C-alpha cells in the first residue's frame, strides 16, 4: 500500500542527507584553521570560547542530520506500525530536534562574516548555511510526516 507519508519520509531523508553532506565537507575546511585557533585560544578566553562554540555547533549539525537521515529512511522503508502513538511521536521529536539545531546553528553562524584571504573558512561558512537550510526544510517535512501519520495517510 502506497502512503503519502512514504513520499514525505523520502524527501526528509534526501534533505537530511544533503545537510549531512554539507556538514561533512565543511569539517575539513574548518580543521585547516584549527591549529591557528588553538594557538589563539591559549592567549584569549574569547578565542577559546569561539573555538569550542564552533566545534559544538558543527557537531550538533552533523549529529542531528545523521539521526534525521537514519530515522527518516526507516520511516520511508518501513511505513506500517500498529503503534500509532510511537509512529507519530518520533516525527514530532525529530521536528523539535531539527528545528532547534537549525536555530542554534543559525544564531552562531549568522554573526560570522567572511574574512578576506581565508577562502576555505569562508566556504565553510557557506556550507553551514546549506546545513541550516537543510535542517529547516527537514523540520518542516518532519511536521508534515507527523501530520500524515496522525491522519493515517
């Protein structure tokens, strides 16, 4: 039996995979500046805080996108369940998680400006914008999936 929720789960899987891809390609670009950031962090508390905030923010995007890919792929491949409460609760939880992470990442990266002569760092900033938009779209599709599962579609 074909369900609308299968299509939505598939879209969620692809959008989450896109966010995961951009997370993965931004990490090596940021790591190129890790040693310089560590040296600056030895002398400045604000540089140390920014280094750790960058790490936490990138990790949040990677983990959220990976969980979203896994759970949405499960929903796309195994659409039937007798436990309607559970089948609706996961999308609601994923909606909250992906939305919160996108907002968390946006609040950190929104204030970061591109710096001349730091091309890979600037590309990483652009990549994280793709991660944020991917997680926002995934949050919307998780909401649609929760709605369609509630209605049994």
